[in-house]
C-alpha cells in the first residue's frame, strides 16, 4: 500500500477551491511501465484531501477512461447556501396611484364612478409585514454545513398619523383621513372638503392633508396641499401645487396663466391652453390642446378620439394618444425619453462652446491690432499687460473647447439612450408634428396612420402598428 500511496500522489493531483465549494483533478500520464490510473485511485486521492461531498463519479470515470491528462476536471461540487426571503409588505389599499378612468367600447370616458381619495379610519390596518425567513443551508466538498444568510430586514416607512404595532407586524392608522402613499411611505392626512366652488367666498387654500372640492376652482385662485387634491368640476386659470396626486373630473382651461403641479400623477378630463407638470404620469380623458405638458413618466390621452394638438408635450418615457396634430398642420412638439437635467446641461455646454468660439474670434482680432502696434513700436505701456492677458486667454480657449466638446459628446450619447421611450398614435400623426428624442428628431411632412415612433441607434424610426 505504501508504494500505491506514493504513486497516487505522483499521478493524481487534487485541488480544492478557495471557498471549498469545488474540487478538481489533474491526471498525469503514467510511465509506460506503470499500471493505468483507476477510478479508485482518484477516490483515494479525494479521501486523502478530505473531500466527501458532491463527488461526481461520472466525470471521474470519463477523465480516467478517456485519458484526459494535464487538464483540470471538476469532480466534486458543494451546494451553495441560499439566502432567505426578505421582509415583505401587504398593503391594504391601492398603491398604484393610477386612478385611470375606464373606457367603454366606444372609447367614452365615465368619470362619475371615480373616488380618487382613499379614506381610512383610526385603528385600520394599513400594511401587514411578513418577516424575513432563514436561509437554506449549503454544504461544501468537505461535508461541512454552511448556514444560508437571513433574508433582508426591511423597516416600515411610516408617515404622519400612523404607528407600528408592538410586535412589529402591522402599520395602523392613528387618525381618520386620506391615505397618502409616496415613495414607499404611508401617511394618513386629514381631508378638507370644500362644498361648492373655490372662489372669493373661500379664497386661496394652503393646508396640510388632502383636499376635496365638490365644485369648480375659479380663475386666479391658488391651492397648495401636501396630500392629494380632488376636484369634482373644472379648474380655470388657477395655480395648484400638491405633494401627492391631482384628480380633476372636469377640464383645465383658461388663458394660459394656470398650472397643475403634482409630485405624483395628474388625471384630468381635458386640458386647453394651460401648463401641467407631474413627477409621475399625466392621464387626460379626451384632449390636450395648445398646452405645455411635462411628465416624469408617461403622458396618456385616453379614448378613440383622444388627441394632442399644438403646444409642447414632454414625457420621461412615452406619449400615447389616438391623434397627434391636426389636418391644418398645427405645430405640435412631442418629446419622449425627456430628461430635463441632461437636456439643460447639453444646452448649457453647447452655448458655452459657441461663446468661447466667438470670444476666440474677437480675441484674435484684438491681438492682431495690438501686434501691429507692437511691430510699429507704438504699443503703450498700459496695453502690454492687456496683450499678455489676451495671449493667455487665447492659449486656454482651444483646451476649454476640446473639454466642452468631449462633454457634449458624452451628453449626446446619454441622450440617445431611450429604451422605454416611444410615441404611439392609435389613429394618425398629421404633418406639423415634431417628435424628438434627446438631440435627434423627426418632423412629419405627411400623414402616418396607426404607428409608433422609436429611437434606435441614434435614429428616429416610424413603424406601423399591427393588429
């Protein structure tokens, strides 16, 4: 057996991985006078290294039978431990914030049956938490058990008027009011009900909680709330700013002096000649006419007759309507995949390149005049310092322009990345519509029916929608 042991060490080499989760063998071709390597010889080598788990006899047999020499072959593998499931939350209210009006078969919108503000009562359970689970153990090639890590603990994000139960399993309301769900945080805000119109009898509104207006919001009034706002009627040329969602069952119109601004979503029946800004999605029931619209996510104009005519519409992702523009060729500008920060930076860098280029021309002309005076021996003493300063500035300009040009190219590359950006026309896009993705765009000079517009590889593509 002693001779066999020496032979094993020379003819079979076993290597254990650093994490002890795998073992490989390397076979060395026997001398002509030596007996062939056997499977048992490999197993003896494994045993000598302490490998007892996950042994792959099929691979050992293949390596030995096929005479695979001086080539590492994995012949044992452990089982990796699996992490437990992270803490999970069950929300006992609608978390989508997408109170999108429903359409019937004819594309008509029914707003009568929508209650946008979700109410709760003191003591109601808002969220139930399932704690993280233990991980599933693994085992290395030495047969040692490896404990799987626990799932990740995730704390409640509790907001105003909520509390966590003593056992840590539930989040409950400590007051009656409207549920506000923002960035994972759950709050309960008071609901202020305005019965009738917001007019001179009510005045401007600035309050905590959510507000529900049973009438209209008249021209020139301001509403600021840190919850949600629901208006049963119309909004006319008013300033509305909310930390949650804006839901208007009527229209938003006027002389262009009004603005709807929501950190989350905006839902309105129609909008004409006004300004709308949302951090989330803007949903319109019928028409957007000559408006300035900006949404962090999507702009959706519902219904078979839903249209966007005139104005400028910007969306972080997609814009979807039945009709874009009009048969009169109304100028309508659509931005998809719109990133205001990148766009502003791109504009700033572009303007700076133009400024430096123009400065370079002016400095060149000024230097030419000073050099002429210097050559004629007529350069005043006070102009010598100016000459030196201009020379220094001129010398720095090419490097500054080069750096700005590099930044511009990087910004252009980022502005060309529009994985989710698209414009979808269910019926038609008329001439006069311009669709822009970052720095590239397409101006439509002829009608295109039922199509979608995408940006791929820095080019705008238009393709038909197939039924």
